[in-house]
C-alpha cells in the first residue's frame, strides 16, 4: 500500500504492551490480601464485572487541568470502576486500602510487558523516517509505564484522554494529536486493538485506521486488519 503517511499513532495497552497476567488476576490477588473472601469462581466473576463496569463508565475526560487535581480525577474515575466491580462480586472492609495498592500496581512498569515485536517495529519505523505518537485513553500513569518499558524515547508525542479532555473514539483527541505534528488527517495512520475506539474512531477523524487483532477472531468489513505489529511494516512500505 503506497500512502502519504508521515506520522503513525498507536494505542498503548494491549497494542504496544500488555498486563502481566490479567486485570482480574491482579485484582483478586491484592483483594485477598485485604480481606476479600475468595471462591473458586472469583476470578471469572471479577473479569465479567470489570468488563461491564469499564464498558458502562463515562469517558475518562475531566474538567481539571491542574496536574494535582487531574491525578485526583483520574484516581476517582478508577475508584468508581473498581468499586463497581466489587460491589457486584463482594465488598470487603479494607477496600480503600486495597484500591490504593492496586492503583499503584498498575503504575508500576513491572506489572506490564512489551509484546515481543514492539521495540523492533517502532525502531524500524523511526529509522524509515516516520514520526510516531501515542493516542490513548490511558491516564497519566502511562508516562511512567512507558519509561519503565524503555519505549518513551521512541515516540515524538503522547496524547492521553485526561490531558486532551477528549477520549477515543471522539475525533477531537485525534485532531489534538495531529496538531502536535502539524499533519493533516490524510497524512496519518492510527493502530490499535479496539474496533470502536481505534479503527472506527481514527477512520471517522480522517486517518487511516488499522485494527490490531492478535487473536484473529474479530470480523470487520473492510479496512486494514493485522495480527502483529510486524504486519504494519509492509502497509507503510517498509
């Protein structure tokens, strides 16, 4: 595919890197330490409750711009989600202590791991002259995660919903990211693992949307779908 692409944006979690284990495993492990009464099906129930709570949550967009107040808003947004999870599967007395710990756990780069091809693909794209950016609904903990995983220096820009005051799939967050590169939508591509937030959101904003489907189970009509980030290289002529 010959394109006039000059900048390539990426989603963050589940595109560039993934949690070590699963969210449900992490929640269960730390909840038990704080008094949660585990049953044989606790992990499955937590996973189901998290998917529902995350889906039903309002977009992570906040009015606060002061860094301290912004972090408080991010924390409260996540508190509501996690509280919703355990309201469904079983609340416990030391929930607040549990939340403080698990919130910090997801800021720790050791809780995450790069996909095997991530670093090499990003390095290759930079060598080929592409500008690289992140467009993510992750909160400000993303910066410490990227630093710890050794990929922060591979990106020219990072645009997150809480700072942009817009969240994918809204076109505004893509427009803000494009402005940082002084690029038009037709000069940009966005790669991510969500059909709605990444592929459709980017396409509606005028970018080329690429869906990263590592499972091979997603069915979409039209558009570009890849199984690994390595498959992105021939799409941009590398």
